[in-house]
C-alpha cells in the first residue's frame, strides 16, 4: 500500500487531496502548521502531522514521524493580491519563503530517501497564473513561476534515478481561503491610484464563467501521482484546462 505526504492540509486543495487519496486506499500523511485531526476521518491509514515548511527542524520531525513515503505533494502556500508598487519587500519575502523556499526545502529533504529506493514521485502544486498573465498577483505569480522553472529543471536531474516530477496547475477556485488567509498581509496593498482598476478586477472575479473546485485539484494531483505517460503538467479545473489549451495552440 502506497503512502503520500501532502503539505498544507488544513483547508482547500490539501484537505480535499488528503480525502481523495484516502478514499482511493492509500496511506495518507496530512500535514498542517496547526494540526486539526477532526478535519479528516479517523482511520489507521491517515495521520495528521505538524509541519511548517519554512522551518528545517519541523521538516525533519515531520519526515521522521511519517516513515517511508512514495509521493510528496508540495501544496502548502500563501496567497497575495495587491498592487506591486505598494507591496513591502518583507511581504514579498514572506510569500517566497513559503511558496518557493518551503517547496525547495521539502523537496531537498525527501530526495535522498527517494533516490536511495530509486522510486518516488514529486508533485508541485502551482497555479493557472503561470499559464496566462493575471492582474494584481505579480508577487504570487512570480513565486509560482519560480516553482515551475525549478520543477522543469529538476526533472532532468532525477530521471537517472527513476524519480518522477509533476506540476499541477489549479484554476481560480472561490472555495479556497486564498483571500481570507492572505487578508492581513494584503492591508494597504490597494492604494487610491489603483482603486478603480482593483474594483474592476474584483467585479470580474465575482462573476466568473467557469471555476475550479477543490475536487478538480485533488483529482489532478491523483492523476499526476499515478501518471505513466511522462507528462509533466496537469491543469486542474475547466478554466485552467482552457488556458493550457490556448497556450499550446
């Protein structure tokens, strides 16, 4: 029976992905900065483990508690919307600390274990913001584009060890806590000169023609983890799929 470790399982994509893999019969290690075992069904095949991907000691402790894993899903991340001009560099660094360096740190900690067994799959969750330019998310997009480039290059390094690397690119999902989780760090990021533009963007986000569901992302992560086709990108949700098709046209 295979085991998956998923970061950022307290809500959204991570929580739904943990539920999905568990329903498929896998052992699941669901990690959270603040563990909430009540969010997932009690099961001998499911463990909730504390993890802060920005802290090396926390990473080491989580991996020791998890035991051997077959798949790492780097899902933990923080969101940010705002005018770049008004975004403090400390906030930029905070986003990159989790979305980029946290992913890299988890990957670097797991790779020796995968390499020794010559078996393992790394799934990095990014965003459809990497597929088409989107306004007011310049910093967030930069962090996700960084992981796309990192993943594409890393893929070549790991082929000799039979290790697989995948990208899952979710579309716009109103059901996640992207805005609520990021609201404290977004204060003051929409100064008056940008207000009319921001209001227009928020109005368009309030009336999307198609959206992504958490279940779309969980299914895409599942397909990526079990893929044998050699594909690296897995857009998740109808809007992301449409953007991916337009980009490849």
